[in-house]
C-alpha cells in the first residue's frame, strides 16, 4: 500500500496535516481519466463519432495511463478493466471498423 504525504497550507502558508499531496501516479490517473471522459462526453454530445480514430486514440491513451497506475498500485480489478479497455481501443485504432459501432 502506498503512503501519502499530507499537506495543508494554513493562513500563514506553512504546511500541516490534512490534504494529500499530489504525486506522479495521481497526476497520471487524472490525465487518463480526463481523456477517457472527454471522449465519452464528446461522443454523447454528438461531437465525436465512436468510429473515429480520435475517439479510439483518446480511449487508448487514457485507459493505458489508468492501467499503468493500476499496475503500479497492484489493483487487479482496475488492471483487468483498464487493460482490456486499452487493448480494445488500440485494436480499434489499428483496425478501424472491425469492431462495429452503435
């Protein structure tokens, strides 16, 4: 289990216990999640086709980052979820149209 450093800036600006400090894995997981969510929201809003290379690329990169974080944190459920999501997205990117669309 990973330990977190806690930092909370008081009125004087000195650190104290409270809010977890952002580490590299947290930043990577946020970047991955934003990419997957952006693709999903854009497709739901009709601004991006599910069959587009851009949609597949955003999903492949985002889920790949999330799978990497899950591997580093040894979270088997998310390794499975994000690993399969990344593989399917890469397949759709390399072979457009073979998986079908809605």
